[in-house]
């Protein structure tokens, strides 16, 4: 009994071995773990205490000597000291080292999708998506440059249009000189500059040139410079006299033309009145009950024949207009069909009456009953068959 109650003696601790490089590495791991471990909570769970002589990798014991259960996932591998870490860009163990990529080897950014220019036609625009991105950018750049150039040149085009509108009334005079508009403008500006800033001799010479070239009358010029009324132009007086004489001579001819024009207008009025009366009488006829419905079609038909130099009567125009009017054509066709049916029924009725009168009349004495070749009977049968077929 005394032996069972005797306390168990702890095993003797072996003498500590001298420290090696493994002990230094283990101590470094422990220091890293102690720095990275979370702060302890205030629970009653006893904190494990690692004996300084317990090698790493063995389970820890608590203060009561029992093994401590490992909770949670295993801790990640500790980060090795800076001296044992691989250098930046170095490959892992067992893999060949890779050279670092140069800065220019980075992937080029993708170019944004561009839309086809609005000025392109729909056909070529279908091939826009097949062009490379660089070509699309070049086309868009060129389109922008053209649009900017057109916008900048709009002011110049407007100015040129204004100049052309000013020169248009005098285009014939400019062409008569044998030059162009720019040359004529240059001459006019040069003359204005001479009259403004030239010497006395240059001004006199230019004035003399204007008088000779434009036929200025010296007497009228002298009177105008003296402040007097210039004499009448003899050429103008002669022209007025010629106009009066020509009017007197042409008076009978103009009167004749006026009479012819009056008679022609009177004849046209009579024709129009006669045509209007004829059309009105045609429309009031009971046989033309659809005249008000097809009068526009009749007018078109008659105008077409008149343009071709042809003549058409009102009845022909009416019949053709009925064929052009769907509703009226349907009504007329139904009426014609009904008339044909009535005619067939009347013919059948007449044939029945004729056959009944012949069969009821007594045969003459001595005549053979039912002659084979009876022309009247054959005619009745033919009429009857004809009525049944219609």
C-alpha cells in the first residue's frame, strides 16, 4: 500500500547539450512566433509554457504536466529571417530563376472602339469593323482635319460668294474688255488711286483717257462744269422720232392683230358654251345614270385624247370611264348578267307556250300521227334547247 501511494518521481532531466546552429534557428522561430501571436484573452485556460529545453515540434505541457490539445488550424509557416529570405525576383526552390521583365514589355493598352465616320455611305460602312484599330484612328483623324478645314474655309467661301453677287450684273461689260473680273477690279482701283493721290499731269491724262474711251461729249462736259444745263443729245432726239414714226406705221397691223385675237376669243367662248351644254344634256340623260360618279374619269380620258390629237365622243368616254371605276363596273356587270338571265327565261317561256299550243291543236283527218320530219317541231325543240343552255 505504501508503494502505491508513493508519489511518482519525475524523470531525471538529461544534461543540457551544447548549443548548436539548430538551437539558434529554433530560438529565432520562437521569437518570431511570440511577436506574431495574438494577445492572450482573459479565459481560465492555462497558457502553455514551453520549457527552454523542449525541442521545437513536440507537444507542449501545461502547469499540471498534461499535454495541451491543439485547437484550430495549424499556424502558417513562420517567415524566415531576412538573411534566409529569397531575394526579390528569385525563383522558388526547385524552379529556374526568371529574369525580371523590362518596363517596355508591359502589355499595350487596348484602343477604344471607334465608330465609322458619319460621311461614309452605308455600303462601305459595313467594312469599318474589319479595319485595324490603327487604320480606324488614322481615318477618324483625317475626317476631323477635313471638317476643321471646311469650317475654316466657310468664311472665305461666303466672301467669294458676296463678291460674285456684286460682279454678276456687270459680267457682260467685264467680258467685253477681254479680261477677267480681277483685272477689271485692279484697273478700277488703280484709277481711283491715281485720281486721289496722283499728280496733276497724271490726273489730267487719266481724265482725257476716260473722255476718249467712254465717249464723253466735251460741250456737255463744259456746260456741266460751268453749272449750266447740258444740251439735248441729238441721237436721243433722233431715236424718239424713229419710235413715233414706227408706231404710226404699225398701228393698222396692231389693230388687225387685235381683231383676230378678239374673234379667236369669241370662238373659244362659243365652243366652251356648246361643250358645256352638250355635257349637261349628256349627264341628264337617264341612260347615263352614273355620269356624276365617273365625270372625273371622263375628263381625264378626253384630255389624254386631246393631247394626242385624237377625238373621242362622250359616249365612248363614258363607257371607258365605267371600266375604270371599280364600284360602277361591278354594278353594271351585275345588271348585264341579270338582263341575260331574264332574256333566257323569257325565251324559255315563249318556247313552252309554243310547244303547248302545237300539242293541243288536233291533227288533220287522214294525217299520219307524229310525222318524223316536222320542221315546226324541230324548230321548237331547238329553241327550247337554246333556252336551257343560256
